[in-house]
């Protein structure tokens, strides 16, 4: 589903009618809820299901005799994993970056800028930047939330719908929350290449309104790798 279709699905779930005076929400709030759900579910999926789905890369050239370079807009110091020089061969070789606080030929000048010595590379270098993708706000109606597999786009609808009911000081139907929890677990299984997760005899219901920016809690009671 694209951004517009996601909004329409959420509106249907919460019985939203545009232009009515008794509506709990505005179209803008629904857009915001979809984007919040996108970021929330990607973040939880990366923590609970695995990170390989979110690995991406982008190309950018470091010009010759240029000491500093602003990294591609999707990158910063925290999500950049490695830089591969593919000027002469592809696959290429990794360019080493000095650790924080350590001076080396290439080092982070600030969160978004790298420095290559005092003068930069002697010749232009074609670089492939590997990074861990994060969800960004959908803006245009035709945009696709590509960090969520298409089979699980309904997860965003449920996540946004349950959260909007919470924002309206209403309790979402138990069926919504159960469906949200089940679909989340299926999504996490998909991210771990289909490896089943044993829930044991007592599954802890996932609170859809927990602090999603807080450190990940121990989920051993609900998600045990069968390979362990």
C-alpha cells in the first residue's frame, strides 16, 4: 500500500469522515499517526526481528584534493556501517575510519562530515556507503513504506488505528490489539528468515503504547530462539 492507501485504510478502521464536526481526528493527525506507526514498527522490527532487512547502501564520490566531505543525506555517524572503495574494482575494499577520539587518515569531523587527512584523496574515489536504514516520514501520497515488507503493510494500519484510539482516550477493541500483536510477531518472524519464536505457556501482551524510545526490555519470556 502507498501512503494514501494506508491513510484510507486507517480512516476506515476508525470510522473517520472528513469534514464532520464530531470527528476525533483530522486528516493531518491521521497522516502523522501513519508515519509514527511506520517509524515505531521499523524500530521494533530492527530490535526484535533482526537487522539484515534494513541494510542499504548509497553511492557517492569523494572528489580529489578535497579534505572534507558531507556524507549522503540518509547517513550520519550513528547509522553508517562501512565505506567501500569501488573506484577500481567491485566488490572493492573497505576504507578504515579512525575510532572516535583517535586521529587517522580518515575520521569523523562531526556527525555528518568526514575528513581525509589535510588534503583529501590524491584522486577521486567512488565510494559505496553501507548503512542501517531508518524510517523517514512519508510525504507524497504515492510513497511506499519500503522498510516494511508489502505483506505486512496492514501492520501500519493496525498500529496507527490502535494508537489513534488511545489518543482519543478510548480503548481500542480487544480484537484490534490481538490482531496487532499477532501481526507484529509474524513480521518479526519474517525478519528472522522464518525461524519460529516460542512464546511458552504465558505470552506477555505487547503494550502498543509503551515508550518506544526506551531501551529494549528483556523479551525472553515471549521470544525464545528455538536454536538456542
